[in-house]
């Protein structure tokens, strides 16, 4: 999921202005593949352990803000508006842990901050990302 220009972004209880994009990616932490003797191709595959990673990129206008420290845990919430006029906005939320936060500078884009997060499931089985219809 890629959200461009999300609204009302909060991270660890504080407003996060200037967010350009939020990307939610899913990957297998552990991947199981089984093969049969009949041929070279897998006959079964599963991803019993998964990770949901979130990357926030925002533009910095001025001095660099205090970066969230790796290991800090808290809430991430934002509103994702659909492109165009149809469809309701969605409120996306998750409990996250900060993996890294770095400031990057480029002559073309200026200064930006990249915050990498790992989303946590409330019980190990439920999806870590909660999406609800949002009506302001």
C-alpha cells in the first residue's frame, strides 16, 4: 500500500507534519517450501512468519526535528484520502516500533526524513494494520 500526501499523521503521540508518503510493505520472515520427488517444482509453500514494515518519508523545512529513537513503541495513525472525488477517506492505524530514522539531503529534493517502522499485531494472529472508513 502506498499513500501519497496522507492527512493528520501522528506517530508516537505527536503530530508529524510534511509527510510526503507512507508505504506499507509485507514480507515473509520465514518461508517454507516443500518439493515432491516427481519433479523440480514446489508442491507447497507457506509464510508462517510475516512482517509488516512501514516507511514514512517527509520533507523537512528547517532544522531537523528530534528523531524517534530505535526501539520506541507507540501508535501510528493517518487519514488516507482516495485520489479523485469518489470514495470515503480511510483512517489507518497500527502499533509500531521504530527501526530507524535518518535525515537525507539532496540538491534536487532538499532535506527529508525517512522513518522505518515495524507494525505489531495485537495478538499474533490479527493483521497489524487497521483500516476504517473515516468521515470528518
